[in-house]
C-alpha cells in the first residue's frame, strides 16, 4: 500500500495545477482557433470560395490569400505548441521540484520559449508534435490534433495491398523509433535551457543509456491507465446489470440508473482529459531521474485541499442532478425512438453481390437499402459503363481502362460471373426501387460525362430517382449551376471553412468528420448528409442512430440488422448510447 501511495503521490499533488493548466490551455487554444477560422474564412471568401476541401484545394497555391492561409496554419501549429505543450512541460518540471507552481507564469515562459523552435529543426519538431505523433498514436501531441487520423478508405487499401503495407510499416517503425529517441527533446530545451540540437543529442544519450527502464516505465504507465479505465467501465457494466435485476417503477429505475452511470462516467471523463498532462508528468519524472547524476527523488511538498478540485466536484454533482432532472422530465423528447437514417449499398450491392452489377442493385433492394451507389466511366466509343477502379484488373482480370476499350469489348467481361453493366442498365434496374447515387469516376469524369449522364437520366424521367456525386467539387458545382433540377452530392473526406455552403444538395462526409456539429450545420443550410463508408458493426450502430440522412456501406445485411436492433431499444438504452457518445463519441 505504501508503494502505491508513493507512486500516486506526484499525480495527486499535481492534480490542481494540471486541472488549471487544462482549463487555461483549452480556453486559449479555442480562442485562437476561433480567431484563425474567422480570419481564414474572410481570406477564403476573398478568393470566391466558401471552403477548402479535399476535392478543391489547389486554389490555395494560386492566390495570395491561399499563401496567407497556409502561413497562418503553420503559425497556428507553433502557437498551439506554445499554448498546449511548452507550459505543460515547464509546469511538470516545477511540480516535481516541490515548488508551488505559478500556472500563468508557466504559460508565459512557454510562450517566450517558442523562439527556440524557429529553426529548421524546430519546424520538424512542431510538425511531429502536431501531425505525426497523433497519427502514430504515440508520444506528446497538441490537443487540437490528438484525433488526427488517416481515413479508413485509405487504410483499407494499405492493409489489403502488400505493395503499400510493407513500405508503410517501415516508415511507421522509423517514425516511432525517432519519436522514442527524441522523447526528451522538449525537456532539455525547456527545463535546462539547452539549444534544440543539444537537447536532441542529450535525449538520444539518455534513451540509449536507459532504454530498458524507459520502455518498461512507459508500458507500465499506459497499462495502468488502461486498467483504471477498464475497471471503471467494468464497474459501470456491473452496476447497471445489478440495477436491472432489482424490480422498481420504470421512472425510478431510469433515474437511479442514470445517476449511477453519470457517477462513474464523470471520473472517466476526467481521467481521459488528463491523460496527456499525466503522461508528460511521467516523462518529466523519467527525465529528471536519467539526467541526475546523484539520483533524483520527487520533492514532496505540503499540500492542502484545492479550491479548484472542490469546485470541480461541486460542478460534477450539480451536472449529475441537472441531467437527471432533465432526463426524468423530457426523456422521450431527448432520446426519441425513431431511426431516420437510411443505408445506401456501396458499389451497387456492397458485399451482397458482385460489385457494380445489376445483381448488386437487386440485392440492395431486397435488403431494404434506400439507395445504391455506382461508379461510371466512359469507354473509347463514348458509352458509359460501371466500374470503380482505374482499370478492370481487379474485378475482371483485364488490365485495361474503360477509356481504352469499346463498349463491345467491355461487355465481354465478367465480374464474378456477372456482366459489366452499362449506366442505362443500372438505371433500369433501380427504377422504382432504390435511389441511384451515380459517382462520376476516373480520368473521364468531366463536363461531357456530366452532360451525358443528365441526358441519359432525363431520357428515362429519373431526375427524382438519381443523385450525381463526385470527389471533384468543380464538377459538382458545374452540374448544380447548369442543371439545378438534378440533385448533386459532393464527396469530401476533409474540409475547412463554411462547408455547409458548398454548392450541392448532399454532402458526403468521411466517418471521422461526421460530427454532431458538422451534420447540424449542414442541415441548417437545408442540405442532406451521408456518411461514407460505414462497415464495422460499431460504426453502423453509431451512424445509423445519428442525425445523418444516409450512410454508405458494403455491409448491407449488417446495416439492416443493426437498424432493426436500434428500433427495439428502450428509453434507457437510447440514453446510455447518447450519453456515452457525448462523453467519448
């Protein structure tokens, strides 16, 4: 027990200062980010655009406003390091010396120390902290980019292709290795006043000399953190299970269960929020121990009950009481039992049939899909066939592009026994059954394709049964302006600015960018949202119960089963899902 208390003592005594740091850093970061968005928004509108997105960003390199935005973005990364990381390292150093730290002074010193990073090496350090560390999921990073990720549609290709996977593994391993050996570069610079290059050498020396203890200490810290969170989750599940066994009135059961759930969820929220500060505290302990030639011990200081900690406890109690009262009086309105989100079969029928074939549309319809998404490309003689990849190598074993083949040649190909379909055949198969989401695909996706697609659709009177979609914003903008009677959808996996104001009827968002606020902002502009590509059971559960209008999925049968499961949830089930999503979403 003494050992555990001794191990926990630095974290316990650091709690008030780390809480205050977290509040100030969060507010300051949010304030600067709001200012940056406002300035960037003015600059974007100055170019005649409303947003920067994955399919429309080249204008950044063609206008003076674009270069200013890029410089502002780089400056933002430096400022966030000065606000979010430097003060934390300095604060942890003060705490471990046994001082009563002045948190505001640590922020001032962190900001002043930023000048040390205005070097080529400092630029690399800032990029690693803000971009690479979050993607790698290892090391210290700024809070703004902690959820940075590589989109699933990219990772799925990497995982399934050894040609890509092996180089990626090598690069990731190299970046992780560099992250480990330079782990103490900030400590030497900020705590001992070293130049950045000297601190880098010192970090390599310390890690090399103590690598076994370093790795063991970090692994133990991460495991203990995971165990604590796991125990709280297990306790939550146990409490709710026991609660369900005790007979009582429905309203009473709801209130008691909500209180128990929140009593456990709030500590979990604090533990998650304080992970990075505690992680930096642990790294600083290791740095002090390795750097000290005479041995280092934590300098315990006299502590009293912190008003900030007490205030947080009071706020948590008030939040639990307030949420309980609100749910007890407005439960059904807050957590309605209505699933409005539909599901669209990816590449015609998802995994239920050969991709992009008439059989896929049939499967989508039979499984209750509201729509089927297909990809069209132009042949050498001007017809339109359905294929996703640049050529037919993967689906038909023929390494030729549609643009290199005539329609007659394409019609000789088979996709798992099914003929390659024409655009017209897919329209006929979907008519009166599902909405057809037609992606203008590949190197032949141009204004001619747009004009031809609209003509073919109008010949069948299917304007209300089709949506034209593309990754190219200029193409969607052209269709929306030229053919306002047609519905359009823009596929984007990252965007910045007034995304909801983009000129289209649907905005197709990648999973990680499909937040409550983003979906709400798009709906406020009278537009619809679909999320792509949602395949995992957990993600199906999350997005089918979200405010999105549609999801695109390969797992069509799974989507049907998940939707049925969601519709059977009790009020308490819906409440647990929404509260959990709010805290950890």
